[in-house]
C-alpha cells in the first residue's frame, strides 16, 4: 500500500503544483478506497482469467499439470480447419440475424399492442407474454424437448391437426430444421424481455407529440414511423446490443435441445462448440483458443457498437 | 485515463502476486489416528444408494477411528465436478471410475494412488473379471478395482418374435440371420429395433460391435497403437454392414430425435422387438414403461451380438464395461482397506441381489436371474473384452465415434466418412 501511496503522491505533485499536497492526497486516498476493492475483484476474476485463457490457447494442455507443450498457433490453425467450428460461427451469426429481423420486430409489435392502446385485457396478455422469460433456460429447454418430440410431441400434433396432410417432423434430428427449431425456442424465451424494455420505452414517449402529428394529418402508420419509433431510438439501440451479445453467448438452451450439436455436430453455436470440444474432451488449451475467438468477436462488436451507435445515448 | 493507468497497473501487480501465492499453498493432510475417507459415488438409484450406505456403516462400526463421508452425484454432474477437483489437485479418496484412458490420464498427472502393493495376491486373485481389472491399471500399477462388470448384447421380446413367426428360443446367430429376422419383424408390422439415437451412445454400440466382429482385437489394438488406423478395412466395413441394417429402416419413427429413455420405454411397452444394450437394460425398460413393464416381463430374452461371416473377430468377443472405484492420491491406507471391504465376496453377493453383476468369483453364485447368468457367462468366457470406446480411448476420440456414427444413422455420412472422421481425431490424439 505504501508503494501505491508514494506513486499517487508523485502523480499528484506533478499534475498540480499550485495546490497544497495534503488535500490532493486525501482526494486520491478516497478515490483509491472506493475504487480499489472493486478493481481488485475485477482484475482477479475478469482480467487475469482472460490473460490466462490467452496463454492457455498457445499450449496443448489437458488441464492437469503444468503447461509444457507449446504449440504456437496450432490450436487456432486446427480451429480454422475444423468444419463444426466454422458452422458454429455461421450459426451464431444466423441466430443473431434472425433475432434482429424477427424477434425484435415481434417484440415491438406486441409491446405496441399490449403496452398502450385500448385492447381489452391487455394487462393479462402482458403477463402471459412475459411468462416464458421467467422460466429458467434449463426448464425452457426441457419443456421444448417434449414439444419437439418426433412421435407425439405438441408441435407435430398441433401442425398435424391444423394442416391436413402435414407430415410429422424430426424437429431436432433434421439438420436442415434444427437451427430453425432452436431459434423458435430462443424467440419464445426472450421476446418477452425485449417487449418489456419497449413497453418501458413507450412510457417515455410523449402523447402530446403523437397527438400533434395526428392533428397535422398523419395517419397511424406515419405517427408510428416518424414519431413513436424515433423516440424509442435509444431503447431499440439497447435491445439490438443485448440481442447480439445474447446470440453469441447463448448456451444452455442450445446445449440441451441439440444434445451437444446433434445431429452429428451440425447444430453448434460457438459456446456449445467450446464446451464440447474444449471442456468435455479435456482439451483446455484448444477450448481456450475458442474462448479467445468468442471473446474477440464480442469485444470488437461491443466496443464498435458503443463507440458508433450508443454514443449519442451516453451523450444525452 | 492517465490518472487511471498507474493505479490500475499497481492493482494488477498486487493481483498477480496474490494469485501466484495462492497457487503454491497446498494444504497437507496430517497423519492422525482419526481418519476421514471421502467417497464419491453415482448410485442415485434408491436401492444402490442404500447399499453403499450400509457398507459404509458396517465398516465404520468395525473401525471406530474411520469416518466415511459419502457424496452422491448424478452421472454427468459427477464427471464435471471430478474434473474440477482434479484440476485443483484435490481428488476424493475413493471415487467412481470406468477405468481406461480417463483414469490413466489422472495417473499420469499423479492424481491417483497406486494400490498394486495392497492388491497383489489374494485380493487380486479373487476377481473373475480379470480383463476389467486390467483397465484400472497399466505398467504393473493399479489405481482402483471394478465392482461390477457386464457386457452389451441383444435384449429381445420373445412374444413379438413369436408373433412374427420367428422361433423365440432360437434367436439369430449370424448377421445374415439377423437381417432376415429384422425383415420378418418388419413384415409383421412390428418395430424391429428400439433406438434413441439422439443420445448417440446407444447407436455407437452397433458400429463398435461390428468392428469387433470384423476386425477382432488385433485391428483395434493396431489402430490404437498407431500400427494401423481407424480407416483400415474392418472399420470401413463396420459402417457398410451397419448401412445394410439402416437401409432396412428397422428403427422407430423419428429415432434421430429420441433419447435412451424413449428407447427403453418402447421395449418396456412391448412396442419394439430388440435393443442392443448393456446388462442394466431390464430395470431401465421397466422404469420407462407405461405400466410397470407388464408387456416385457416374462418375455425378455438375451442373445450375443450376431457373428459376421468371415470376420476376424472371435464369436465370443464382447463389448462391455462396468463400474469401479479409483483411489485418490491423498488417500490414507484405510481407504484402500475399505475398497477391499467393498469387493469382499460377502458384500459383492449382497450387491448381486440388487442387479449388480459382481466382479468377484466367490459372489457369482448369488445371481439368480437367468439373463444375468447368461451375460455373466459371456463376460467370463470372452477371449477379448473391449471396453466402451468412449472410456478406453481419449475422450475426444470416443466423442468422435459417437458423432460420426450418428451421422451414418442420419444418412449424412458414408461408411468411409465415419472411419475418416474417427481417424482424424485419433491421429491428433494418439500420435506422439
């Protein structure tokens, strides 16, 4: 601690020579007191693990004993050549793309329906629509395993009753279908969350502005397009951010529903790939290289998005 | 930002020093008269949990200075927690182990105790499942012992066989006869084979057994020791023979999406005629059936995996596995003594009452169920006993087998693709 104090003192001396030293040390002491514990934990549980993962990713390491087999970029090379990993990256982007184009608009529509307006029983609808988000991810996945059961699951029975001549599908066993099936569950689970955010955002949209637009002769669609949505801008930007990161970090539902990438590693996301090929196989070095890639993607997106898109929201 | 950086770098330095310090402090267990044995098992089924508890109680009564702390974990949870404590260098004293590659990996890292000095002699000679015992050690060292061992074979419903005009007392012995029986069952409107391939491992038995029949011990050892490869003829042929079976469409509707529970349930409800499974199958069939296994009880039979004409394997070779307990590196002598107590003839005989197929010769007479007796005979007389691939091989290769074979069932991989997918992982993991 004394080393820190000395350093802090030096800095303050250099920066502000005109003011008495004592007050400045007090200020810095206070700051340190507040910042240090948090920063210590942050460093210990976030920064050190990241640095460690980066280090492990350069070794062929099974998790036991010391790091001995340095393989340079061998893990990354192997990653690049592994087809399931490439498809995992594609799938993560696929889920992200559908989330943005289907899930968020759906959440917005429902928020407009039940968040305001004169719909009867909208409070009840609001509650029902939010229920899926309350379930844990594990419970959600297990419920949907029954829904997607290839024999007498709800999905096959329901479609079979509604659509004459519908053939029962192997929702989770067919590689052309499995990602859509998974996306369906993710939408069911998470649209309620975005809907709530939109509803909260709608509270802040002034009725007077919309009314003024109507008086000026705008129809309802125009009011929505030119008044309501722009005013919801910051909420929408936030949900896009959360949705993208959520898509990349999704694990539990995908892992359980696809039983670890079934059929035959055709349905991995980056995170399930990491768990299966990095952890379950005792290849911690290899798994670390996946983690580094996932971390890099998330970090680049996060920084870029915050700097470019969210900037104006912070400035306000 | 400029003010922030120096503070930050100091913090980082402190953290680094701290984490280094934490890594090097290892608590050392002091030798005491009072001994605590930590024991992790996966007997989540009620009567098994009670059985282990009764052994611990009996041992503690006879040895008042010993306390046995039992932790019961579900199978998958156990594997994950074990890896965590192993990586922390703090193994339990006695823990569930299937032997083979995973256990050897622990041994190389010095995380298990060599019990060869205690084992040699009377204790070692008491085992009838010698092939199984060998999987708990290598190079003259032993790290644990098996307490149950069985074999995978074909369970079949005799009533459904009779319904399809097949002789229920003369099940198919060769692959040709087997395919003919499948066709006959199909023609009679019966689902010939139950399979929950969503879980992968139930289907991989088929491919592995065909590889055993076609290539025998030699082909596998060659591939494992890298004198050969998993792309060698028998392994490609295994896929081709399995393809013949898949082409007959003998499996239940949507089987790629079903799990093992579904597979067992179809057998228990009498809705499918056969399943290829280990010795535990009957109790799981009943557990997953709709009305207490009424449809299967009294009708269940067992026969060994069919022989493939011209294959290099011995018809008596079996694929199997079981459970054992390994001893952690920090374990006291009492833990080894307790392990000897677990596998005593008397306690093994008590286990046989609750469907534990014993590994000790003196306990075998306690088995009354005729199917278990048949499986026991097949196990003991097998000239070559292949442990499940996913236990014997490095985990990544075992996983590749499961995944690739699922691709064959799904129709997306050819027999050659399956062999080369496995070889890809094997060459990466096994080549020095």
